[in-house]
């Protein structure tokens, strides 16, 4: 039975029971409904007498409460949710549950808000708490109530005549989300109307609050006020009841989707089309609108969808075949290597091959497929980069005057060549150009030297053939004989004279008499040269001292610059150079290599300081023993700033292991020194221990008083081995040498003892 019919039947039954019958006063001509509205019978019970009266608008009077309509004790609204608009009024148990109706000649409007517009705010039907006002307002015309569906009036009257009044049967269907008035069932139940959901209105401070009785009101998060009616602020922003209804419907759809996603994580996956069908069927059962925005193709699939047990061919396929088909689906969809599962899942779910695997297997295969595609793309990209560089190098090899061009000139000249554009990055082009230019210059220099050596050898052959060279020859006479030959013209003027002098010197070395004279002249020149060299050396030493002084001053200046600017130990030279160049002390007279050398020295000092601080932190932590592992030590020192400053975890772990090895080594050295200082241990100790083992315990008891013994508590077994080895060593060496023995005798004694040990 529709909700309207039920409400009409209950309302007529209500009026029938409340009709006081014919009276003698002026209210005899008033219809039963109006008589109920205009009369206020005296309370018949103690509870009625204690109920406070409440003012009513003109033409209205308080209705006598029915026996089953007394309000129950209601709890307050829960903390954390907005209160209904009636929260500032007295509690529900202290307010009369009267019903307000319009005057007899009132013309009803379709909107409930217009009905209450003529009343004060405190007397509007939708102003009170939702559990004390009716969900629908029947309007009367004469003696007959006007209902929404006139064709059902007769059947409703018949039902009233044959039925008895039962408070349990006075119920109505829950109202839809657009109804802002409570239902009769909720008004009579005595239960509080609790908020169950909050929906934010976009670009405003208002919330739409849904209650347990399927109603809504509006709550302002700034002013902390509530209102059953649509606020004027939202109306000015363009919101109306339809927009609010759509907002609520979207909220409900999102809630359903979240629940379905949670179920999908626990249950086997369903096809997206089948999921839409289930949602729409549930919406039809609940009387809610279906999900919009489904494409025509999906609508056709919804009409053809089959039960889930018929859409599972995975049971008949092997796992490898299912994986193969799912990968084929990914390849057909051309899934990008850098796409995400959440982005592609909606598109892939429309294919039957999507359901061949579980959700976990789909994600694993999808991630593996994306990794393989990404690796393939990277490999192709690397190969393409190599090819592009090869094409660019071919262009550089074709340039004849590469050593004479700058990179800007080369770019302007060959920028239109396709091979020039193969390399995209400008810096990479410039780097390849510089490498090719250096290689070109190097090859050109080698070829030039080889050509020069061949030309020089050909000129010497020319001097022997036509120049008639001897030890007394001069260049002026020889030149007249060889002028005009191709081998003469191939060399420059300076090269010809230089080659002639070298060859003449070689000839004169072969002649002894000439060489004797030349030696005398050479000795004189040598003395002059030595004097000159001595003077030059003296001058150089003076200049060197000056330059060293300037250099030392420049080194100190540069070190101060490093201390002021470079404070991080992990900075590279190129980054540091950009920072250092901004300071005027950069031009301190040092070369680039010297600056780089002092920079790395500065970094080593920083690392040593950080390492020293890190070692100190380890020493200060008392929980760290010599055998402690990094996994157990790290949580103890990770909160200290010295831990954070010292590099990454790999470097910290390596430094910790190195320092612990050094500490163990030093602890063993200190323990051996303690044994040497202990006079109780002599060369006779071994025999004493053999006779009485308790002597070893006495020795250990004495050693425990020293800290160096306690440092090796974590490796007590190795400590005992060191002690026994020391006792054995003393026993093997025997009695110590006398005090009067010289130091040089001691190596001989040790040598004899060592020889005696050799079998």
C-alpha cells in the first residue's frame, strides 16, 4: 500500500477518535477536525497537569495529547555532530507534543516553507525538533480532508470504518530525503532524531546534515547555527532543493561505491557492468534513482550480463594461459609503462579476460608488465641516443675546418642539417663538438709533424746532392745552388736556415780539428753561460721566495675562503666552485689544480671532524659494547645531531664497524700492557697453575680491579686466551735477564731462545 494511503487511513482514524460529538456551545457547527483544533480539554492525568502550556498562533489551540503520544525521556544529541535547529529550545520531554495546522480559510501551497512563512520563527512547524512535528500536513476544506490522491479516498474510509485504533498500527512509510518534516511513526516513537551524515556544500561554510529519520537540515560551521530551511546564502549562490538533492544522491552513491570497493578487496572481482547492474537493482528496490553516466555500450552489456557463476572460465584454464591472456589484454589496451593500476582498472574491467585472475594476481602482473615496458623503453631510448650521437659525429667528421670554428659558428652553419638535430640537448652538442675539435687538432698536429719530418729529410738530401756541403760552407753560397728546386720551396725560410745549421753542425762534429777549435770557443761560451746561469739562478731564487710568499698568502686566503663557504662534507667540486667564485678571495693567485687540491684537503678535514664526533657519540653511549651490532646500536644514537650530520646509513655503518675494530684492537693492546705491568705473573706462573688451578682465578681476581680487564668482558673467551698465551710466552722465554745486562745482549738471548724452539 502506498505511503499516502496509509497516512490518510491513520489520519481519518485519528480524527474519528478525537471527535467529541455534538455539543451545546458554539462549536457544534465546527467540523470534527476544527473542533479538535479549537478546543483544549483539561488534562485528565497528573502527567497532563504537570505539562506546561505553550502559546499557539491565532486560531490555534493546544491539542490534547493522546495516551500513546506522551513524550519519552530523550537523550541529548551526540557530541561531535551538529545540533538540529531546535537545540536551543527546552528539551523534548519538557515541550508539549501539540500539532499545528493552518487556519480554516488558509490556501495551501506546494512548498512547506511557504506554509510556515506567516508564523513567527518559534511557532513554525519545522522549527521544533523533528520528533514533535508531523511529516505531512493534510489540509481541510469544510468537513472533508483534502488528500493528495483523491481516487484512494473511498477505500481509505472503508478501511477506517472496519479497523480499530491501535497505536502500534499508526505508522507511516519513511519520507524521502526531500521531506523536512518528521514522519508520524518517528513523532510517536519517542526516540531522538540523531544526525547520521554530514555533506559539505561546495564553496560555502554550510553542511547538509542527514538525520536518522531520513530528514535533513543545514548547519553553519562558522556561526554554529542550524536551520531546517534552505539558507538565503545558498539560494544566492544558486543552490536550490534539486541541487541539494543531487548532492545527497552523489554522497549516497559514493558511499555505496566505497562499500563495494571494500567488499571487492575481500571477495573475487566482479565485472564493472555487473557491478552497475547490482547497484541499479538495489536502487530500484529502495525507490532511489539509478546511477547516471553509463555509456550506451555499457548499457547493452548490462542487459546481456549473466550470473557470476557463468562468467568464470578461469576454472578451465591453466594459470600460465590466464596470465598470457591478461597480458594480451594489457597489450591490446596499450597500457603505458608509467600508468597506474587505479587509472587503468576501470577500462580493463570491461573485458572478460579481466576476471581470469584474482585482484592480487592482476596487480602483480600489471606491475611486472609496466616494469618490463619501462625497461624496454629505456633500452630503446639508450639505443636511439647512441645512434643520434653517431649521426652527429658523422657530421663533425665531414667538417674540414673544425679546428678553426667555434661552437656558435658551427651551430649557425649546420643547424639545418638533420644530423645536427639528432642530439636534442644543447650542452651535449657542445660537449661532443669540443671532443671532436680536440681530436681533430690532435690528428692535425700529428700529420703536420710527420709532413714536416718528411720535408726536412728531403731538404737534407737536396743539400747533399746540389749544395756540396762541407764544414766551411755558408748558407749564402749553398742557397744559390739549390734555389728553384721543389724540395727547397716546400720549406719556409726559417725552416730552411734551421735545417741547414743542424746539418752543418753534424758535419763539423765529424771533423776533429774543427771540433778542437769549437771546443775552445765552447769552453769560453760555457763559462759565460755559467756566470749568466748563476746570476739567473740567484734572481730566480729571489723571485721564487717572493712568489712563495705570495703563494703562501694565497693558500691561506683560499683556505679561509673554504672554511667560510664550504661547510658540507658531501659537496662536489663543480658545485663548490660556483659558490667560491662569488667571493673576491677566489682570485688569490693559485692555479685550478692547486685550488682543487686544497678543496679536497678541506673535505677530508670536515670528514675527520664528523668522524671524530661520531666516535665520541659511540663512546658516550654506555649501552654499546665491543661486540655490539649496528642494527642494535642505530636506535640508540639515531636521535643525536652528530648521527644526522655524518652521511648516510651505509657510511655510518662502515664507520661504526671500522671504529669498533679499532677499539677491539686497542683494548687487546691495553690488556697485554696490563699483563706486562702485573708483577704477579712471571715465568713460573705456568708451573704454579699446573699444580694449583686456583692460582689462575687469583690472577684474574687481581686483574679485575683494572678497567682494561673489564673492557674485554664482552669477549671474555678471547681475553682468557690472551692471558694463557702470555703465561705460555713467559714460560718459554724463561727467567728475565739480569738488571746489569746490557741492551745489546738481549737480542742475542732472544735469538738463542728462538733457535732453541726450532725443531
